[in-house]
């Protein structure tokens, strides 16, 4: 459960687990696209797809938890435009954490590349082979990645603004042993 002034341990665990996955996923994406074709590149793509499936799954669990356990309110005195910006950023982050794995999956399947989750199972194919569709999904995936980087940066900067400038405890509410009144 979330406290009136902080996220609960489950919400914080979901947040930081997804953050960890993204900290692995984003550098891997930049690295793998520039690798020469070979077993290492194919292995990195397989890992990238598997981590994408994990991000999708953990995000679904996180969203289900969030719907049942609303977030603590922003501090009194937070301007309306900041409340709107925070809500919009959160909605877009959730949307991208669902859309990016889907566009990546569809891109791979349309290119006739099966998608496996760490070799444990293969995701059922939902689209036929189509070079045009694959290229479209690839472009969408790349555009979504750019937007995701911007949103993650805005999210991190906003948390630092709350911590160092507003000194209102918003950042502490998502940290381990959280509480806005805690040191």
C-alpha cells in the first residue's frame, strides 16, 4: 500500500525494476545496431527482445498495482501546469513501455524473425511477413525510443527539481525507506 506521503514498497520495486531494465535496454539498443552482422549482434538482439518482453510484463503488473493503489498526491502548492506535466509524462511513459515492445515484436515478426523470451518460449506470431510493415514498425520503434529518452530525462530532471529546489520530498517518496518527512 502507498502511504499518504510516499509510495509503498511494491510500487517502488516496480519503478526501480523497470528503471533497471531500461538502463540495460537503452545502451544495448545503441550498441547492437552498430555491431557487424554475426553471432554477437544476433545474441544482443535476442537479449534486447527478451528484456523488452520483461519491460512489457512488469509494466502491466505495475499498472495493475497502480490502478488498485493510487499514487500519493503531489505536495500542496504544486502549480497546475506541473501537475498536468507530471500526469502527461506518466501516461506517456506507460504508453511507451507498452508500445515499444509491441512495435519491436511486430517489426521482428514482419521481418520473419521469431521472438523468444530468453530461449524459454517463442512468442506466437501475430503478423505475416511484410518488408514494408517491418520497416514501418522499425521507424515507429526508433521514434518511440527518442520520445522515451526525452521523457525519462524530463522525469529525472523533475524529480531533481523537487528534491533540490522545491525540497518537497517528492523524490524521497520513491526511494527505499521513503517518506516525505524522512531525511
